[in-house]
């Protein structure tokens, strides 16, 4: 049998690359005669660069940046000819902050701007930016500041970091300096910048925003969106554009610079050769941290399961926890589901801290069933 192993990350627990390796180890322990093809995936969030590295003939470069609070940090960019791949989560990811430090009123995307500059300095004329898992809600204001287009108040002073300060934004120091490079945001969300379905309302609470913070941040992003609209490269009705609310509104800044947003999973699928791997597979194993109702709406698992279903292949989901009903899962193309929570008898700490052990054991169990 040819087994295609293509998980997403297990958020807060294990990235896609080691998750795929753990599943492969479990399968080999049960049956080493089968052919295993590992294609770890990402929708643009954490793990984006790691997933693309083995698929592309590029070079990884470690660069200096800052984290969401402006503290020095290191990150990796991937250069593949004229195209650079960067991951916003490397500079402004939620996982970089302790729970007590999570405050989208003051976190910044400045570090992402430094990553974009680094990619351009290494020869990239197109920069693909994985968006997802961010701790920021500043509509890319920090990113623009790193690109020499910092937001200013009415007196001409630079605004402090964070989304809250943008209520006072009146101008930018100048046009962003990206040397003509094309920017592409890879994301799995199509939220607008503001409003009921905007960045602040939908994702702000996940980043530490209170109800009052959400209203403040939404007003701030509305103000900054109006300012971005004046850039000559901004599309009409910028704030309402699909994807403008991605990664705390970084999508809006990318669009304002004449860039575009693309489906992260579709981009990764194309670059990693997932379609061809599905065509040649006999069984598909995918997975993520929580297999729930959101999983069936454009997430990695949904895309993989649909591809398996269209080819008449069995698709097994290994997840940290499973809350999707069997009927819903079957309709999406999922044959069976297994959870780490069940394997560890409901011990959430074990499921979060020992995911590789659990995935290896579950894969061994699946291999025993399907190999027979």
C-alpha cells in the first residue's frame, strides 16, 4: 500500500513536520512493507516555511527580527529564486507570548516587516507571506513602519506599537519601500478588516482582547483602514475586501500595497505536489489539533478529505480532540477519526505535551487495521 501522510500542525502542541514523522514511525512499526509518503501541510499559519522547505529547491536563511512586543528574535525565511517565503507567526505569532503578555492593543507586526525586507534584500521580487496564528491586531501598521511608512498622529509624531494607538493615525511617514516587490498573503480566512466579521471582533478575543478592547480596536482599524485607502495601490473599498482581516488586519496592509491574498492551503497543495500524491495513494492520513465544525470550512483537513473522497480513497483523521459528528465527517470525506484525548484517557496535559507518542501509537493501530 502507498500511504499518504499529510497533517496540519496541532496548534500549541506539535508542528506538521514532526507530526507527519510521528505518524510514519507508528505505521512502520506495524508494517514496514508499505510505502509512506510524507506531505506535511499548512494553510499559511505556523509551520508554513517548514512545510515548504522540503518541497522547494530553496535555501533557508536565519535573520534578525523582533517578536510581538518588539523584543529581539530570530526567524527563518525561505528563498527560492526570485520568490521569498516568510511566516508572520515567526515574528508576531501568538505562541511567542506568555498568556499574561497577550494584549492586541499593544502588540505589533513590526517584525514581519523586517522579514519582508530581509527577503527582498536576498533577491526576492515576490514575497509570499504566510498569515495565521498572530498575536497582533494592528492592521499591519507595525509592518509598514518597518518598511519606512510608520503611522503618525496629527502632530507628526510616530505612534506607539499596537492596534489601540491607531485611533490617532493621521498620516504615514512616506510611501512603503518594498523596491517594487510583489506581496502575496497566504491565508485560510476571508474576513473583512472591520465590523461584526472583522479582525477585531472574530479574532481579538483569542489574542487577549476584552469586549471593550474589541470595540476600541475595531474603531482603530476603521480609522487606519481609511488612511490606507489613500495609498495609490490600495483597491477600492479596502476594508471590505476578503482577507483584509487576516492576521489581525495584516491582510489589509498587503492589499493596500498592491498585493493580493490567496488560499494558503491551495498554494501549499500546489507547491508540495499534494494533488499528484493523492492520485497515487491507497490511503490518506491527515490531522490537526482540534477536528471540529471549523475544520470542515476551508481548513487543511477539509481540503485533504475532499481530495480523498473525490478519488474514492479512505481518509483517516488523527486529531488532538474530535468533536465533529460521524455523519458530518463522512460527508466531508473522512472515513475514521481518532483522538489523542481518547488515547490518553481524557488527560489533556498528556495530549498536549506528548503528541508524538500518541500519534505514533494511533498510527500503529490504524496500520494494523488497514494492513489486514
